[in-house]
């Protein structure tokens, strides 16, 4: 590994020197030729989210949306636009949690909330009739992943996973971090390296290591699902060819891992689909960067390849719809037909001229675990599908509370909503 | 039905949350009051008269709030500015952002030399400035307006990005300016600061 890394570095340096040389040559040439005032300069490398764009997309106005890092107050928002099925109710559960991302539930009812661009982990607790927001940690490095198991909070930062034992008894004075695994981010380069974190039924922590760009050849440990045993630190690859997954859960009956995945950008408005995956055996490879959505060869990396080499997704969720948090419903509050259904938070498309998503979808499966349907469960954030921005809120994660109601985080506004049901 | 329930919860929260969390809408009047400290350097209504200090008038609210958060959290640093952001609550930042976004930018009276204007406009296309800052470089959402901004301030930011010392949320600006020469940066700053 070490040798190949060094080789890579020296190749990069080479490319750098070559292009600097080429530029110098161009400047020198134009000086000799007494060229007009305009100097010949190589165009700058485009921002990383533009990587993979074709020449005819060069003037595309599409761009990602940044959250309001101060949070926005519910009084400023059109909450009356939110819609849930008959019998359900949606309300603001808490606000003032800037960039609320992933959610985890403690044994004693604490809700842990993570950040991606900001550096905090929050704990939200009900004390009597008061709901308190506690800033648990600050100064963390992309702490997108939070998981809770048997009294311990685990946090996945960009580069490491740490544990905090007995956290719910020490919310005002949290213990020092104990490292589960470190050095997960040796390259420190731009890319999909924020992590979702979940505790598996096998007692191992599952997380994603995404691709280093939109459509690039990943190295051996990128574009994978991985797991680490928190007791031993042993790391294993669970699945490969996964561009970036930021949501996962285990089927309550089969105990199989399911996860969401973001496909590449800049093929077209309608291709490829983002996907839902089911891990039914070891060493599955879902195709990135060669094949997308199980049946679409990549225009560049797909040359000479076949989608038959790879495993297909369980479902296509929609192009650029950005599925994030995903959980199976096992609570007693919602009607019986919701048992073992999946709820998937769609962060919403940016790489599409007509926007869609920005909702929570309900996904149903049959007894064999085959996906049978998908319909919107919480919607209303999308208000103008041609707008910039097109939405006023963005769902990130879903979390079932003990009473069977469901929380939905919204990083755009720093708000968490609660959905409940009453006959 | 939903709306009524939501409002009731929001009112409940005002009493319940112990961190200083406001559930009131962004408050322009409160923003104006807080802004009295800012205008000492940033100029009346956020129209700077100093080439090194940016104008805030007419910048997108989300851009102002984002930068204030980053100053407060110590991720963007400036010896003069950083102390003023310390201790401000998110609600203060939202109010300040709403206030300055609503002010009118006094347009530059200076014209850039015609050669500079021509080369500057070309550089802004070639180096993708218009991709995010908009075709007229007026900014949008979390991305600042460049048209009519102070020249030395623009130059300092671009040089900071080039040296990877200026705060950059996602690395876009740092990568975008790498191929700019110092002469290009001077031309762009000259062109942008005179742009109406």
C-alpha cells in the first residue's frame, strides 16, 4: 500500500510539473509570437461537484444548496405546507439545532443529533415539560455519524470513530473520547468522506467510505460499506461499488442490511437513479464507477464492462433524489400495515433542472423482501420545482421514538419534526 | 389542522428550550440596532468607504449569516473582525443578515480601465466565477455578491484562497483560484469592484 501511495504522489507531482511546464511554454510562445494582450492560460480545474460534467453542460446553472448554518426559526417558515397521510400529524419537535443531520436514540430517551459542515454533536433531552438542547461536543471534524448501543454513544468523524460510555448519565460533563478506529481518512482530499454510522445486530459498527469525487476510480477502500468491531477494532469490507451511502438499517425479520446510495451526477436529468440496496451475501459489488442502478453502464468507466458483473440494487428511487436516512418501522403507534415498512428521507435533487424529492418516502416490501411500492409520506418542502432554491426544508434522517412516533431532521433549517398517528 | 398544531408547539418551545433559542422571525429592527457596531468599519448601512473592508449592503442574507458563524467558530479568522463575532447568538446573526441584505449597495462611481474591464470579464467566465456567483456576479444564497465589492478586500480574499489560508467551506474557491496568477487576481479585483 505504502509503495503504491508514494507512486501515486510522484505521478501527481509529475502531472503538476508537466502542466506548469506547458503553461510556461505557452506564455513563452505567445511572447515570442508577439501575441495580443490576452495571455494563454489553462482553464482552472472546476469545483469538485462539477467533475464529470460534459462540455455541453459547462454553462449549467445547477449547483448544490448549502444549509442555513444559523438555523431558521419555524416562525419564518411555511409549515402549513407540510402534508402527511390522513390520521397522521406533523409538528415541530425542536428547533435551534443548526444543521441537524443524523439522529440516534439513547436508552433513556436522549436524542443525539449530528452535524456535517458544522462541528457539533447535540443531545436533546426532555426534563419534565422542558425540552433542552445541549451542545455535547464541539470542534469535531465532520461528525456526521452517530449511533447508540447499550449505554454508549459512538460518533463517526471524517477520520475516526470514537465512543462515549455511560453518556446519558454524563450529558453535562461528557467523558473523553475513546478511539474505536482511527486513520480512516489518510488522503484528506475532497470527496464523500462524511460517514453515516449504525450499530448492526452483530454488535459491529457499520459505516460508508464514499467515492473521492463524482465519477472517479476509487482506491481499494473507497466506495465501500465497512464495519468495525468496537471491541477489537477489526475492520472489514461489507460491500463494494457503492458511490456514497448515508443511511442504513437492518430488516427487523431477516436481519439483512439495507442501505441507500447516491448515484453519480451529470449524465442527464433522468439518469441514473439513486438506489436502495439489500445486502444478502458477502462480497457484493454494486457497480460504481462502472455500472449504475444495476443496468446503466457509465459512459466513461463502463467501456468494455457489463452490468452483469455486478449486483443490482433492490430498488431505483429516482434520479438525483438524494436518499439519506433510512429506517424500518417497528413501532406500535402507526397502523399495522406500516410494520417493517421503510422510511427514506429524500434530501432532494440539485443536479436536475426540474427538482423532485425533498420528502420522506414510505417503501413497502413483500414477505420475500422484494420492494413492492413507494409513496410520499411527508411532503411539502418542495414549493417550486424550477426555483433556486426550490425548497424551504430538506429531510436528512428519520428516527423512531419509543412511543412509535417518528422524528425527521432537516439540516437546511436546523429543525426536527415529529410525526405521530391517532385513529 | 397541521398548522394549528405546529404553532402551538412553537409557542410551547419558546418557554421550554433552555438554550437561547428564539422562535421569532428574523427581526430587522433588532438587526439594525446590533449593526451599529458593524457600521463603524463597514460604513453607513453597510456601505464601506475603505478598500480593505467589505461592503455588506445588498449581500445575500445566507452569505452574511454563514460568514458570521464561521468567524464566531474561529474557522474564518481576521484580527479585526473575529472579536466582534464572538458571543453572538444565532438569532443575532440572522437579524444582522436580514438587516444588511435589505440595505441598498451604493454603486461604485469609478470605471475600470477598459482593458481591465475586458480582460476581467473574460477571466470571470474562464475561471468559473459566474457559475456560482451568478451571470451578473450578484451572488445568491450562501455565495457573495462580487459586483461593486471593495477592491483590496477582493484581492486579499482571492490571495488567501490561493494560499489555502482563507476559510473555505467545501474547497470550491480554493480549487477555483489555483490557476489564477497574481496579475489575474489584481485584474479581477479591479474589474469586479467597479462592476455595477
